[in-house]
C-alpha cells in the first residue's frame, strides 16, 4: 500500500507456488468448470499439543470445540468515516497517536506541536499483544480486567505528525529540522501500557510503572549467531553486540514465558546509500542488493535523518566513508531485520534482537501451542513480493518453570535452534528446508554467498533460502495457528504487477486477472504439519480462501463464492482466538471504492475440506487448476467490522475471557491532501472517544487502538 514500501529483490529462479499447483493438480482427477470441490484430501484433524495453550495471549485449553455458528449478523459494506460493528456492540478509543503515557508532559494537541514521543503513544499503531496482570504485578494469563498492552508503531503519517507536514532538507539549508527528525524517530517502535477495566469501561493508566516506550533510538542487545559478527560492527557498536532502535515494526508475537516479540519489517527503506561501485566487496554488494539496498539506493521511505549532525542521525547514511567499519555506518542496516524481544514487566530491561530467527522483513512471530518437554516453534512471513515462509524450532525443550523469567528465557529458547524455509512440493505436500551452516550446501563455497558460520546464514537469510529452493510467495504476511486442531494459516496479501504474464503465473495463487494481470485481492493459505508435530519437516497444504469482490466471475476470480456479506480484498492481519475462531483483517487498495478496510470472522474448517477445480484465468485466458477449501458461507465467514476512511485494520488481541477485543485503526485519512492534513478524507476518531461516531469534520485523523465489547458484556462474536 502507499503508506509503506513493497520491496521486490528476489531475482532467484526458485519455483512459484502456482507452478507447483499446475504440476501437482494435472495428475489428479479434478472437477471441471470451476464448481466446488470434488476430490477431497484425506487426513484427520489434529489436536493441538497440551501444556501452555496461550497462543497469541489467549486463555482457554487447546483441543476444545470450535463454535459451530457465529452469533452476530454480518455488517454491511461501509464507506463512512467511522467504525461499524454489529448491533449490540460498542467500541471506544483506548489510546491514539500522541496520547501521553506520563503526566509530566502536556496532553497531545493534534496540531503538529507534540514533543517527547518517547513518553507518548507513537504513530501508526499495528500488531499488539495483551498480557494479563495479577494483583502481585506479575503476568497472569487468566487476568481479563487488568493487563499490559504492548503494541507496535510501524510508520509515520507525515501529513499529520508535524505542524505543516515534512520540511525537506533542500528547503531548510540542507538539513531537515532536528525537532521533526526527533519526533519521527521516537514515534516509531513499541509502546507498553497498563490497561484496566472499571465499571465495564477500559482505560489506560497514566504513570503506571509498566508504561514504557521502545523507540527508533533505544539501545538493544544483539544476541544469537550474529552477535559480534564483523558485519554488525559500527562506529556506535565496535564489538557488534548492540543496535540502536527498532524500525517499521508491523506484526507481533509473544512467548510462552510472557514477553513481547516485535518484528522489524521494511527497515531497509530508512537508509541513504551513495557508494562508489568498488567501495564494498562483491559479496557485500550482493547481500545489500538482496535486501533492497543496491549500489546507489535510497529507501522508499528515506527520511533524510542523516542530514543532521551527530552519530544517532548519521548512522542512517550507510555509505562507506571511513577506513574501517568501526569508523562509519556501512554496517548499520545489518543491525536491523530481526525479531526483537521486549519484557513488558521489566521497564529497565533492554530489548534483545534475536538473530537466530533470521533476518528479513519479518511479519509476525507466531508460536504453536507449547508443550512441556518439546521444542518451541515459531512461524514467520517475509513481507515482500515473491518472498518466503519460515519456521524456527528451538534447540531447548520447553520447561514451564521458565514462565516469568523475562529475556533470560529468550536467551535459552530463541538464541539457539534451527531455522527452516518452506518448499511446496508438486505432490500436494510441502517440506521445510533447514538453513544451517554446512547443511543443504550452505557453506563457504556456496555460489550465492560464502556461508562460513551460522552468523553468515542468519545475516544473509534470504540468500540461504534462495539457494535451498524455497517457494516464492505473494507477500507472506501474518501467520496464525489454530489452537483447536494445530493447523497453520498465512495471509498472502497480494502481488500486483510483479512478474506476471499468462504463461508463468507466479506467487502463491493460480489466478491472474485484472487489466495488467497479477493477484490484486490476495488470499489465505493453510497447512497441516506431519503427525501433528510442529517441529516436523513435512506438511500438507491447501488454499483456505481467495479474496475477491463478490461480483467477480465465480469461474475465474471469486473462487471461494464470496458474497456481499463477506467479500474482502488483501488479507493482512490474522488471529486465532482461544475458541478457534479466525479473525481476518485487511490492508487493501484494490476495493476501497466499495468498502473501507475491514475485519471478518471465520469458522476455519480444516485442510482438505474442499477439493480441486479447473478454471480459465481472467488475464490471458489460460486454463489453470487449483485446490481450494470449502466455499465461504454466511455460517463460515462474516464481516464483523468496517473501519473509517483511508485506514488499515491491523493488530488484534483478546482478553482470556473472550469479552474484550482490542484492534488498531491505522492511518485513517490515507490518500488525503497534505494541505488539509488529510482531513479531506477522514477526521476520525471523534474527540468524544466513541469509535462508532463519525469524525467531527475538523480534527486531523489519528491512528488509534480501540476496544470492542458487547453491550450485554457477553463473549465477542458468539
């Protein structure tokens, strides 16, 4: 979407998932003409592991029974400048961009004058997690009326953050105003805040001992295989063991011991590089190019932070200027691209960058239900065009005695393990390829990169994945694990205009359609690990749902039979609650003329509940085949929420009792006029705090976290 870059640096000739589909399905008996499935994939449902079942922060026991029907009427499509919910629900604004976390700073005026963003809610609220808080001030996974809410602040709404928008360096004597840059750096990162429910109403607690901000300048520990690596040594970190700040944090995750995982996504876009062609070795140039930073490059969101004097600003100029790496910031980007662990209960602790989980555009870190005596497993997408799906399996087996031990537990479980990348095989199965030095040709003689250590493999994760033949995907975003049967889901947002033609439809989707081809509406894929073991190296998969407008041709585009009550485009955020309901959020630019971005609820079914079909692609008229889940219906999938104008719906977490749902409304007003501070598109949220109220027609739009409850205080959605 326009508010953040969509990077596309994968030049490998690895197989696309559509090629897999064609080769696999052509050998099968299929139902022709685009009808619903005929050939079913065998396999019983899997019961999730026992032990800690608090997947994504929700209580309840895995292996239960998913609701058989949804307890609300689908909300209609909306283009109003407000949040729309089913009848009987209410929503209030919990915290919005700039709101003060502490009383020693002024209330936010929303006029571009706010300073001290290291003490305020940041901009562009995104992924988040709820951690229940007990009376003793420790994590209580069952606490539903008091907790610590951790959330990401992904990016900036430049038209509304400053008094008169961004001041370019060229218009200010060659350097941007430092006050603007400070505001921008500090408005990134993570916010942790105490929240409480009193008399049925949620509020955040100003001055709580749990309130903290992790920003684009916060010192972090580099841990795992890349710690001390020569490629991470900089002027500010000569030992290569610390980084400064976390940037472009999109989706999130959590750990079974009670810490927050924030995920550095499009970090590559913040740097300025103007090297001579021979300033770096060919190996370094190959590495940088694979991460979107070629020989002469300024990122999509390059903000001229390096135009101000001082190392904390100059580090964003990554050109080779000194005699060695510790005299300049040529290696600064190598300190970004990781999963970052934050302890919500220890505000004095430093964030830790967990390099063993790989380096790429991380979109989430979702763990499978933990079981005592077995490894922990995390799933992660790389949110860029034609990138891959990854899995991390810890070397240490889970011990529930580690609950509450903070980042020390992270040292045990997240610094040592095996990282895998997904390959989708031609026979309808898949396999996880190990990314370890000395395995699968990842050695010093590798033709793509000299992998001499595990640190090299983690530094150049994408190149390692290229080498082992990972399957290209259509912008892999959020993952989710079903706590009822253990199956895994992944949103594939879209892949518009990227390497598409009628003969070679690439990406995780057999459709190519629209005026120039591509996959503008995206879809959701799912898989079942072999034997129900999340550390297994093989899996079965199918396509769960295709995004599409309801009125598109059912024989070529609307392959899931979506209707006006549940059609969607560009699925992004994904979340299973503890009851086994799947929540789907959208970040769409292809369907906004019909409906604002939205959130749906699905009863998910299981891998193999649909079948095969053949259809004619809209773009190019080529016949193709695919394997789909069962058709959507009013029972299985319904629209639960529509957001205000110009927004993305993102970030979601629920209290263990299922009665309070937190979501984020990001960048309302996107696409508006800078001269009008985007108010020509949106003025949400209304200052009265009612998220269901229309914008007041005057205020600058603000990203905000809202909390949804039922008027009768019942469980959400059932």
